[in-house]
């Protein structure tokens, strides 16, 4: 059963993660980034605590101090930095598919980090697949229209924020793997990840925002999906990928997220997709298939 789940996980993850950018777009007109993230993460923490208690009881919360610190470090970068930068850039008016494209640089940073910190040696198939996925995503989004009506300076700031977001996700992924994240109790580790992320966005909301929210139906539905579909469903799948595959493979599926996000924005908000964009999406899919189902990554054990 787990074998089939692992085979389907990257593609299901892409669909779910792509909707996160759509969800951020949905809440942007009615809330401030850190404020809505504070509510989202607080509810997610309550849900995970309930799951732990229902499945494992009090014993499920047991985690060593070292595991707790490492989980919080992962959460700070993978959830706190990543989510904050994405939500701010979309609030600034950048198109969610553009944000998804820039953060899809995450696999490149992660693969380079895997070489430097984890002594990984990606195979030729993985290198070719990475390049094909990256350039396929760029090709697809190059032909998209309605990328957001923002001036050049705002675009540059948003690009910088999304690069920081990608670096945060990469660093969190590498820490998770290097620290032996698979040894940390899954739910308890995830709980501390979200606690760290909540600490970041809560204090940022108190310091920099007015904390006003317009409870529009679009915001409510988007927030519910961000909580259940993204923070629970997609993150569970991402942790599953990191635990069961090498870092470059686990992160390679991010190349498909821009394509998925663009398609979902088109379906939900009625924005048409050019035919040439679909060709780029197909290139990205081929790249991910090469990385995920290609030859194994080797480890260089030399000190």
C-alpha cells in the first residue's frame, strides 16, 4: 500500500501545493499576510494536537529536546519563511503563477545544497530532468497573460521575496534530511514545525499589521482549503517524500507546481491558458519524471 502511495504522492502533492498559491490569491484582498497566516497555523496546530491525542494519546507528544529544536528550525524556514514571503508577494499584486515559478527554484538550491552538505552526487538523468523541469516551467509561464498589474519596482521586490522563500524551503528540506528527520516522531515533529512558524508570523502580525480581516465568503473558503488541503494534506505528502527519497527527488516535484497553479487559476478565476504554455507544462512533467523515477542519487562518503 505504501509503495503505491509513494508512486502517486508526487503528482498528488503537485495538485495540492499548486492550490496553495491560488488560496493565497483568494485571501489577499480581504486580509493581511501575517494575520491570516497566524489564524491558519493556529488552527492547524489545534488539528494536529487533536490527531496526536486521538491516535497515540499523551505518549504521542513525546519528543527529545534535540528533535524539538531541529523540528522548530525546519519549521522556521520551511513554513515560516516560505509561507510569509509567498503571501506578502501575492498581496503586493504579483500573479500566483509567477510566485510559484520563482519558488520552483527551490529544487535547484536543494540539489546544490545536497551536494555541499549531504555529499550527494546526482545522476545524469537527475541533472537533465532538473534542467528540463526548470526551463519547461519558464517556457510555460513566458506565454501566459495577465501576470499581475504591478510596476517594475514592485515586481523586483516580489521576485526577491520569492527567492528568499525558495531558499527557506531548501534550507528546511536539507536540515530535515541531514538531521535524520525520519527518526523524529512524524506528527510530533510536524507539530513543533508549525509552532515555530506560528511564532514568526504572530509576532510579525503584531508588529507590522493592523490585524483587520474582512470575512468574505471567498476568504473563508480559501482559508479552509489552505488549512486542510495544504497545511495538512500537502505537507504530509511532502514529509513523506523527504523521508522516503533523496533530497533532489523529493524537491523535484516543485517544478510542476507553477504549471498546476496556472491551470488552477485558469479554472477557478477564468483566465485562459495559451497553447504554448501547455507545451511547457509537458516539458516540466517529463523533467520531474526523469528526476523522480530515474537512477538513484549516489552519496560521496569521502570526508
